[in-house]
């Protein structure tokens, strides 16, 4: 889970009998989140051509947060803060392309496509400082940062083919680099696609970074578990690549379960499986049963559901011709 640390003194207790989960369900039926999800699927000026945004979503018991690219200016991103029942309270324009974020009190930490981390004040709505997410030069797009978690004032950043970098917030320095899935045969390489945490353990999703032209194998696809205290790799758990491979696998952890958004398919893996089994098989495949569409970007989950903006395809066969249009909408995927 992308851990959010917010001081409860600033917020009133939730009124009535509605739980945070019930309020989130209510929020995802409201107009403000609909307007945000509208911007995930934008006509690109030609019939049948659309620009797709890939938003990040997070929540705690008081707020919902969204970040996504600004479709009106692709060199900017938009960050939104909403009340737990879905009323927009703040929007900020962030220069550059935001890849992932987390909130810690008044601090908003953003990792960006240019391999930088920015610290913003939510109260002042301004950037306070920035740091590089790696000391290496980025000579390959597959070495860019992809996700982050916070542990004991250290940011653990999944960083593509570089593995995981560790940034100390007190000094602003990179204090460690943790290589992952090294020494594969046939010069195969993997990349860290995302990261989530449960206690002191980080779970990193890995996907292919290259391929073997002779078809002798594919790079490691699966999960790597890292102990953030010792910074040691504890376990490497592949998925069954004869059945499927990972493609842009974004991970969220809820109820001791890893939820992976894998190219529009939601897959669940109990953490106990990742900690003990030789191969990880998904226990659930979750679909939008009543919609012809797929989730976009990074989802968020609580104990009852997965929350997402999704792309819906609308098929019109009027007059014997098939016409497909797309739009974005909020969607809640029940977990039970």
C-alpha cells in the first residue's frame, strides 16, 4: 500500500454510521470524480483516436487523492485532493509528468518522469525542494522511476532496470541502490515496474526489459520481496509465464493481498503465497462485469473494493457499421 500519513487532529470524526468505505463508494458515484475520470480518455482530434491518461489514486480515512497528466498541456500534471465523500477541495498544476505520489502530513512527494523527486507543501500549494531519484545517468527509458513507498524517513523507489533506489529524506541523498533479478541467462533483463509495502516488507512487480531473439526464454516476470530494514532481497517469486506475462503491472496491497493492475486486468495474490510458494498464481481475476472497458493506471483498494478510473468502449452498430467510441468513468470493483 502507498502509505498515507495524515494527522487526525485536523479532521473531524466521520459522522453518522457511514464507514470510510461507504463514503468512498458514494464519492465514486459523484460528479467531481466523474470530471476527473473524464480527463483519462480524451479525443485526440481525429475520429476514433484518443489520448489516454493513466491516473494514480490513493486514499485514507479522510481524503481521496488523484494525480494524472494534463491532457491540455502534456508537459504538466494535475493533482487533486477531495473529501472522502467525493467533493473536490483542491487542484494543483504540477510542471512535468508525475509518475507516482504519496502524502505524509502536509508533505506531498512526487516522482516524475525526468527521474526527480519533488516535495510540495499541500497547505501552501508550492514546491519546497527536489532531489534526483538516482545518481546514475538515465541512458534508457526503462531505467526511469515507476513507484515509491515511505519507510522510516526513507523513500524506496522502484526504478526500472536499476532495481530500487533508496532516498534519505533528511539528507536528500541516495543511500542505497538495490539491484534486482540479476544474472539471468541469454542476457535477459527485467525492470521494476512498481512497488508497494506491507510493514517493513516491500513488494516489487517485475516485467521484461528485453527479449531473446532466439526465443530461448523470457526475462523474469513476477514479484521480488525486499526487507526495507536490512535492504536485503528476501524472495523472488515468478509468475507462470506460460500462461501470461506482466505488462505495466501496478501493485496495491490491501488485506494482506497484492492487487496487480496488469494491462487492464486486475489480479490478486495473497502475500502468504508470495512469501512461501515457488510460483505465484492469481487467486482472482476481477473484471468490470457490467462495462465493456478496462481500468487505467494505478488503482487503490480498501477492505471491500478496488477503486479506479476506467476506459469504457461504447459500440454502436447503427446502420450496419460498427463505430466504437471511448470515455472515462469512475468504477468500483467489489472484492467479495
